[in-house]
C-alpha cells in the first residue's frame, strides 16, 4: 500500500506543469540520482575504453 502511494505521488509530480523558466518538476533526491547515473555512465565508458586499449 505504501509503495503504491509513493508511486502515485511520483507520477503526479512528473505530470505537474513546471513553473515558468523550468523544464520539469523534480522530487527530493532526483537531481542526485540523475547526476549519479551520468557519473556512472561516464565512468563505465571510460573503463570500457581503458580495457579496449
């Protein structure tokens, strides 16, 4: 029940129209998650290049 409530809240946030000058609405911790995913992707690609060389 709790997970469904959280999922519903996140969906509502994602569907919320952002304020003027913003691209979208972020939920708490989402910016950190986005940065972490970009960092890990960059590090993974660097590791793959290193392994190929």
